[in-house]
C-alpha cells in the first residue's frame, strides 16, 4: 500500500529489485549511517518474560502506539534446496487464517481492531512486524499468537498466494533490476543457498506443497532463534505476559540446517538482453561481514565512495559532472555467511561502457589511495551527525532493535556506535578500502539492449 | 534530490497517511464495537503568515531532537507554459546549483556536514524541498533555503549536464517501464485539454530544448514567498519557528504576483477510450481503467471523502469487492484494486486495475471490473458493514501516521499547496467518519463504463498466454 514516497535517488535505486536479506542488510547499513548523540528516548531495556522470552524494549508513551518487530534467524537460506521460495510463500500465508478464524475472518479481525501484521522473508532471517494502538494490546498479541502458532494453511489461500507470487515472478522476468540481481547472485554464489532466489522461480513456486510450508514453519519458528524489539507506549511489566502469549507456545529449539560459509567467486561478466533505452549495470566484489574488525571502516569508506549523500565520488563523477545517470550507488552488504560489496547504476545504452569504466576507475582510485583527510573528516561528521535521524519514529527504532540482535550486537550499541566511528583512523579506512576493492576482481552484470 | 513524484496527484490525505504522521489528540476506542473514534490530525499544529505572504505551519513532535524543514511552492508541472513541459521538474534539479552568495554544492555540503538528509520532489500541483536535521541546525537550513528562494544563479556549464541527468531519469522511470508508458498514455487520453495529461517529467523532445533562460523565467514567476508554504515538524515550538522565519524568510521580498491557477477544464467524453500497449518487455499482462472525477478542491462537500471511502470498499485489502469477487470468488485475477488521487487542484482520476489469472483475457477481466462497479452504483450498494470497515481502515491509516514527523509535514504541505487549509487536514478523519453509505454508492455512479479510459498492458501478439 505504501508508496515509495521520498524517492531519494539512492534509496530508491538500491532497494528496488533487491530481495530479502539484502534489503535487510541495506536497512542495517543505512541505520549505521546516522549523530553525535543519539536519543534520550532510545534507552534500551532487556526484558525477560516469565517464560524466558527475551525482548529489547524502548518505552515511549508520546504517542499511543506500540511497534513490535521480531525475527527468526534462518530465512530463505533454510528453504529446501530444490524448492526456493518456501519461506517467502510462508510470509504471505500467516495472516491468511489461523486457529478458528479463516482467512476472511482473520483479516476482518485485524481491520476491526486496527492491528497491522506483516511478514517478510529475507536471505538470513524471517521477519515479522506488529503495529497496535496501545489500548488494544491483548487482542493484538492474541492475533499475533494465532498467526505464529496456529496458522491454518488452508488450500484456498495457498493457491491464491501461489498465483500472486508467480505473477510477480513473471513480472520480474523483464525488470532490469530484478534480472541483474538474480544474475549477480547466481554468478557469485555458485552452489550456495545465496545463489537461489528468495522468491523462488515460477517452477519451484508451482511445486511447493502445503507440507513444504508447514515443515518450514515447524522447523524454523522457535524460541531459540527468535529476537524481539518493542517500542512505544508499553511497560516491561505489561510486555512480559504478552511475550509469553505470542511466543511462549513456540518450540524451544529450531531445527535449522547448517548453512555453510559462502565462498563467493568474483570476476565474471554476465549480460542479459532487454530492449530498454538504458543499460542497467550492477557490479560487485568482496565485502566484509558485520563482525569483521574493519566493517565500520568499510562502511565509512563506502559512504565516501557511493553511499547515501549528494557528495559521494560516484555521484559527482557519474551524475553531476557527466550527466550519465540519475541514480548511482554502492553498498556494503553483510550477510550472515558472506560479505559482499555492490554498486549499480542505469545509464543510456550508448554510454554504458564509458560509465562502467568510470565506476571501475573510482573503485581502483579508492582501493589505491583511500579517501582524503577532508573526505574522511566530512564523512565522520555526517555519519555521526545524522544518527539521530534514525530515532524519530517507533517503527524505525523497533526495526533497528531487531537488526542489532540478529547481528549479535551489544545492547548499548545506540550509545557507543558514534564513538566507534570517531575512533577510526584514516589508515583504518584505507586498509578497509584495499581489502574490499583492491583484492578480488569485479563481477559485472549488464542488462540492456543487445547492441550495447 | 530531485525526484519526480509521479504519484503525487494521488497523494490524497488518505494515501499520505498510508505512509506513516503526528496526531495530537488522544485516541479513543470503543471496546464494544472495536471501532475507532475519529482522531484530530496534528491537533497541536500552529500556523501564521509572514508580512511577505509566506505561510508557515509548525507541527511539534518532541520524541527525538530532530526536525523536518520543508518549503512547498504552489507550482507544479500543470502550471508550465505550453511547449515547456518538464520545466517545473528541471528547475527543481537546478535549485541545487548555487546562489549569488553560496556557490554550487555549498548548501548540500553544509547539510551533509551537519548530518542532515535532503531531497526534493515535483508533482503536477507543487514542488517541495526539504532537509531533515538535528534541531540545532534548523536556523542554518532556513537561512540557505530562504537564500535560494530569490538568488539562484545558473550557468550553461551546470544546466546542460543536469538536463542529461533528467533525460536519464525519464528513461529510468518511464521509458524503461511499459506500465509507466501505458499510465502516461492513459493520462494523456483521460485529461483532455488539461495539463494533468502531460507527464510531470515532461515530453522527451520538449525536455531536450529546455535551457537556462526557461528555468530562470519559471523561477522568477513562481518562486516567491507569497507563493510558498514553510512547514517545520519536529522538536520545536511555533514561537521559535516564527522568530527564525522572520530572520530568514522574512527578509525575502515578494518577487512576483503569481497568476491565478486557472487551467483549461478537462473535457468530459461519454466515449469509451482504450489504450492498448503490446510490448516485448511485458511479462505479466494487466488491465486498468480510469475515470475523471472531482478532487478534494473541486468536489461538493463530502463527495471527495466518499470517493476515498469508495476506493477502500472497492479496492482496499482482501475484503474489498474487487479483490473478493475477482481474486477469491470468480478466480479471474491474481490481484485487483482501486485508488483515488484526491489531492489535486483540478478534476482528477479514479483508477481500478486487475492482473488476470493465466488463461483469463484482459477483456473478460475488464468487463468483470465494470460489472462490480456498476453493481456498487446500482443494485448492490455498499453495505453498512463494508462502509464501516472501509472507514476503519482509513482511520487506522491516520492513527499510524502519528509515527513519522516527515509524513506529518508532507500531509500539511501537500494539502496547503493544493488549496486546502489546516482545518481541512485536522478534520479529515471526522469528515470520513461522517460519509453516509448512500454517498459511497453515489460516488460509484461517477464511474460509468462509457466514460472510462481502459489501458491494456500486453505481451506482443503470438506471445499470448495459452
């Protein structure tokens, strides 16, 4: 329902066509992009219910709303090998009937109580989101409990969602960003689950059975791999029994299959033909995982190179100086089992090779020389100064609480993050630039008219 | 920076809310019925006007020490001179090219150094610029934004590459996307004579001719304090904004008297029209239909609200008529819905769409959509229950909109820039609540099949689904 309203050029270009974990990773990255002092409101409490459910809570009763975000570690990486798309399909079915309520009755109840419930599958986690008006806590958590613990998986909604998902996959078949994204993943990740599309393919989605869905749900929805973030007009004491109501009935231990560390291979060139006026370009190489000691340095490096501001090198060289593109971006993407670096743009087809040369040259320049003193100082100022912008809404904060826990970050992260950025030296950033951009070759994907 | 808001005409209050705002009033709920009493949106909003005519709206929200600072100009693509399509949006890009005292890049550098985010967008009826910053930097933002209200400097050296950027933006958003090409053609067909039929980003051959002189002429005509609305939302109160505004914007003299926004009236045709696009890039076919309907500004009291409720009854969620009948019961479609672009200066559009199941023709689906709409206007009017649920969904949107100061700023800005008032925003939920079921049926009668523009998005012949 929500429109992509603000249309920052980078955010739009970045998130579009990326799926699952990548989108979540981008969200993490962008929250990292944020002030000197975060926010008084963002004091995080660790709440443990009587039943042992842990949640991170930021209490704030300025508006009579509560935002609850949660996630189960696992995601599409837990899909059966021959059936990618199961987790994603499950995400469409949890609000389609649970307990005594069939699809229509469940939806009607959500509407009557103005409760919002949504789910999404990422590469490494399955995410859920509950929004409620603060005087309807009981009923909202009751509906959440039904969805999580007693989903019906009735035949009608399964067939309806299957048709809708296949329709979306068919549409993506001619979407340049979606094509580029898939080509990139298969080229880089080989046999690893990350090579498989989160949405599945038309064939695999057609083949997914109710048992596949129920089995995925049974294996991966458990207390052992659950993280919860809550923000809004609710106290710890109020929250505890509600946590037990929603999450208490889940099995204690998830049965996750082992996902191996990915060994991405870079350097290939992939092309797909699409009769568009533009050629869509995606490039990528090795990145860093979230707990790599150089991760934050790489994050700062990326901000200078092509992250989110109108002063990045790529923005200046590709867009401002030469007018080659409207959107040009780069990102460090920390998956659970691999770190990658991505960049992209879309440019007029007859100048695609020139644009690609500029991207490549800028990557090399950063790898060889790193940022200047001034660029580094400006980036620190921006990244620390803008952190407060991530805390002006409950939903925004709840999403961060979940990301932090999925990434095993400490509970005082909001208060220490800016100091970590301040402590970086130019040498740190140069070293990270070399590790990311100076060691592995680039994988290049282009999607456009065949003559380009 | 510099985004086109193709969707802007459908930024009704309702759809703005869908994105997330600050309701000052307490929200009451009736536990018996589960219904929600209509909240007052932005009950704590304050407004005043400076001596030079600049309207100011302040929406306090003290949850975080940040502010959203926006300036809305009451000018959009529908105000462009004939032959200069795209100039409103092109000027929006060029507003980042520097002024007499602050050369190109300085403002963006200051925003960035202070940890701020900035952007801008253009619609058919307005153009807006904003920054989000920690509250202590608000005065600086106001100073720079006031400066570029009057002192923009353009050179061919920065205008020409930026025109290329805009052409690439057009390719990316429009020419790369068959569904956007179809939507453009449908608007051109629906809005007979009216400039809403011209794409916001402009016709390609006209964009190619736009130059520095065109941009400055447009700027000098429309960018003046008496044609703008300043909106500040966040960790601040009205008194402080007033003081800062007088020190910054208050020093900008009136530069022009903007002309009345009178546009050619969109012609109404009782002739069904069809736009049929077959494109090799189409891999999922679909059909949509649009009708010319009143906007919040042109409608009789209550009629636009009824259209918003109708859009929910027909197309909001899985219990809506189009979804229930076409997707769940008749199994003709994999998805279906409807929406209404209410916040516009002039007559606007109502749209319904469907994506067929495999084996179902677009014509069959179109016919089924028309029958559902005709029944809603005729022998199967919306039930009290359907109307109540539709209102509940709209009211829930307003309640959840409380969570974002930026959304709040956008709702007030978009409404004031299209001729609405603060009271219009604040009382919108009550007016929705007051819509009678008969008015929703009457709204459906504004959508007769003969007046529809139908758009077909197809695979090329020979690639039809079996």
